[in-house]
C-alpha cells in the first residue's frame, strides 16, 4: 500500500510540488484570516436573563422573580445548571447548557420557558435576554470626560446616543454598557402641599397624564381627489406644554397641572457612577461576540473611535482606558517568538549536522508545510489562534522533522549505494526511493503512533480544563500527522528532484558529529563499567523527581503578566452611592501613586449600569489601570508592583480590596463562578452563626504563606424604611390598598408615563413627588 502511495507521488511529482506550493499560499492567506485570542473559548453556552424591578428589595426579587424563573428553567432540554443573583431592583438568572448546544437554540428554549412564567411575575417587570457575548469578551473600555462646559446629563446623552450607537455599527460588537453621568429624564415633580391645597390626589394626576403623551391614527381624509393621512397629535414638541393640562374643575376654575407640579429636565436616580483618574466620567464597556476576532475587531474599533473624536462637541474628550488586544498582542507575539526561535535552532542543528544544503532543504521544508496545514485544519473546524494552539506547535516543532530526517537519510544512503554499483546493476531512481521509503515506514508510523497515544488523554479532559487544553493536543496531533504524510509524499518527491545528481562515494561525518562521537565515548564506557551505580542513580533521581512533583504547588494556569491591574473595592453594605464613590476615588488616588500607574489612565466603576449583567451593589467599585514604564525607567517585576498596590490600598480605611488582573479575574469567574482562586463556603440555617464561623476560619488562614486579599464576604442587614398601611383605618376611610400603594410608589419613586422624543432620541417621562 505504501509503495503504491510513494510510487503514485513520484509518478506525478511535478503536481505534488505544485500542490505543496498551492497549499502553502492558500494556508498563508488563511492564517491571516484566523481569529486571534488569548485562550480558546472556555464558556459553556449560556443565556443571561435580566429583570429590572426598580425599587424592589433583594428578598422580594429572590422570592417573586428569581425563584419562579429558576424553577421554570430547571429541566429544560440541555440545561446544565441554573444560578441567579438578586440585588436591589435587579435579578440576573444565568442558564448554562451542556457543551455543543447551539447558542441560538439555547436562547429559543429560554425564551419559550420565560413565556410560561411571565404571568407569575410582578406587574411591570419584563424579563429580557442579554445579548450573546463571551464571559472573557470585555475587549475595550472607553471614557468620556468634559472640561466643565458640558453637564453630566449632556455627557451621558452624548455617550448613549452618539458614541454608543456609532460603535454598535462595527460588526462583532455584542453589547456596550454605559455607566456614569446622568440618564436624562423629563420629570413631573408633584408638590404634596399643593395637592392638599387644591384638593387633588396623586391618582387624579396619574389619570390626567395616562395616555396623553402619544399620537393616535385618525384614518384618511379625501379632498378633491387627494388622500390625506389624519394624525391625532397628543405628543407635544415641548414637554412643558403639559403644564396646561386640566386635572379637574375646581371652585374657582380649572385646576391645571402647573398649579400643583412643575416639569423639569432631570436625571434618573443612579445605581452607579464612574470616573477616570479621580475625575467623574462616563465609562463605556465594549463586549465582543464569542466568534469575533479580537485583534481585527479592536483595529476596526480604533478607526471608528478616531472618526467619533472628530465629531465630538468642544470640551468633550474620548479616552481609551483598557484594551484586551494589548495583552493578546503581547502573549501571542511571545509564543510566536518562541516558535520562531525553536524553528531557527532546528534549522541550525540540521545544517551543522548534515553540512548538505540539499538534504537540509528537503528535511526543513516539512516545518512550514506542517504549520500551514495545521492552520488550515484550524480554519475548517472554526478554531482560533491562541496561546494554547501556538503552544502545541511550539512543543511539536522539534519533532516535525523526525519523520523527514529518517526518510530522507535512508533515501540518501540507498541512492549512494545504488550509485556505487556497476551501471548494469543499478536500479531506476524512483524504485530506489520507493524501496528506501518503505524500509523505514514502519519505524516512522510506530514512532508517530507512540507520540500521538501520549497526547490522546488530553481529549478526554472534561469541562473547562478540556476546553482549555484540547487545542494544544489538536495542534500537536495535526502537525505530527502532517509531518508523517509529508515524509511519504513530499520528501520522496523532493529527493527525486534534488538527489538525482552524482552523490559522494564515501560517507563522511561532519566535524560536529565526529567531535560529539569522540566526546561521548568516555561517558558510554564509564556507564557500562559502573552500570549498577548508573541504574541505582537513575532510580534515585526518578524517586526524587516524583517527590518534587507531588509536593510542588499546582494550579490550572500560570499567572499572567497582562500589563494591567484590576482592583475590586468593597465598602460596608448599606453605604450610599455618593459615599461609596468617594471611597472609590480615594482608592484611585492611592493607586496613582504607584509609579507604573501614575503615567496611565485609571478607570473606575462604582455600582452597576442599567442593563448590566454584572449585578453588584453600590458598595462595590471596580478599578482598572494599565501598567506602563515609569518615568524613572526602572521596570519592576509584576509581583512587586501588585504588592506596592496592596500596600497603598491598605492606607485607605473602611474597605476590603482584591488586587487581580482583568482576564485572570474573568477566567476565575468562568472556572469556579467566584472572583478568587480559593473559596471556602460554610452552609447552615443561622446567619449569625455563619458569620461567627466565617470570622474564625478567616483568622485561621490569614497568616498562611502566600495568602493575599483574604476576607469574609460581607453579609449584613441593610437599613430599610418600611411603610406599612393600617388596614383598619383604610377600611374606615373607604380607601383601597392598591390605590394607596400605587400613590406611594408614584410619590416616592416615580412612575413612567411615556417618552419624550427629541429627534431620534427618546427619554423617559415620569411623575413623582418633589424631594423634601
């Protein structure tokens, strides 16, 4: 069988060479189009369900929203796990599916289950699915700042309606989350004293405004052969026109809206703020779609950002706070350098050992062919170029030439022997090459098979670990198999072209080979003479190595040097947003004293943004900062920089901090669902006893060498104001509980009664009580 393959390749040897050239050119073009990322996709297919229920307490969110939705998702086809997070006014339910499920089918299943449970949810809550995005897909963070000429509300409007919409047109962007500034609203502020003066109830104000801020169709009118569309305009051009709406008739005439309320342009009550370098800003987080090429997408975003900057109003600046592409560039470039250096070493060693340019070329051509073919396989199976796939190639680079060396060396030897025979006894060139290849084929296959069987267990690794390490095995396996195929096709063909001339009659070792043979003789003779000592020494070394492996530290991945710091700041629960923001700014200012951060931009987010899947309280701030070469030019190790940051944060009182790196933080969340590498959970019915045990465990582990950023999760009863109706007095006055609760909601929190259009922009139109 093999002889037929080799003979067929030699029979069409010109076409084999052309095919190799075509594959190389096509592969080079394909390589440029492959997506590039730090790691392979480690996410199970998942769907995030967000439910905004403004003003609801976490216990109400849990009982009325999270639990019913979780229950409805359990048992759905393909569902692996359902988890939820309930906070003030927000529920985030994450539905994870088994590996291999199509994400759009998953979303369809979740949507169908949501429709079944919709009727059980509180009135006014509308669950929606978050866009398809990758957990590690936070590729860029931008910030808009003003020199004071633009108000925070105007700055947020520019971010929401100009910058955000323009960036969403870039293909591959899944979601953009804005936080900071102020979300613009038109507010009808009702004065309770004036309500009492004019004997008007809040219900009457609601009834007056209900359905007024809309346009309705009026059908068609016909006039002298023309058809005219009739529109009933209820939506005014200026919201202040509503001030003349009549609420009811009074003793002294009509009571209008402006008698008991005023209409102002204000901002939505925020649940989060943001800033850069200690100054207020609007921070924009850009998420990519799972299959998007991070580097290519970042390049297109940079072009779009430059266009946006040209059209920004005077006094507004757009900053780039964080780019994942910088780390990807560095990480992939480092692996490519290692791959390049390894290939160069292989070339040098082969040339020095052979001192034959033709043989060296025949052997070394297998390296680029194997790399390019592996890239084609990546493309066919939808894989990306990342540190794992490149690592597999780096491991294989030294073995790619093994099969070609064995095959080419045997062909060279048999050709030389054939040349030494009398002319009448010499065999044809193709027959010599075919027989020579067949002689070593068993060894080539056996060697390749042994290596491949060693790699096969990687494909059996489960879960996230399997998703992480399978690409290494794939790259290694494909490249080694390709090298074997090259050794029985391309190598014999090239030998037929390049070794068909007269070869040296005598086989001579190169100087390097002769030197190594002479140098190794004493070692071989000594090993044979003291063979028992060699065997015992080998056993001792093996046992020593086994002890070292069993006792050394273990981790899934090494620590990366991402070139940036990611700090989580936790203030005491119950703190308000303004005070939490001040603590976040204090941490920013402390971080900016670190030399590597002082010259860069720090980006802060306190609390959460509207529609953000990252459900955190207003007591938590997240700060990112790029690490740059300090002005003094002294570059410190990453561990020393992180220790410096921790030391400066310890000076800020009243907070708990975690110092990590952005991608490391998100990978921890993917692998364990927690932000840190080690989590100790204690279960029980008594929260007070759990807190006590938590403190004891913390005291026991905080002095363990290597432990940093240790803390007990903050769980405390947050102060509340509870307004409980007196049912007997409600009955005495003939008042309905629903009316009372609705009136209190409108007066204290506000209700949305429509939207106000300003060109293509629209803003909420709400009614609430004036602040007292």
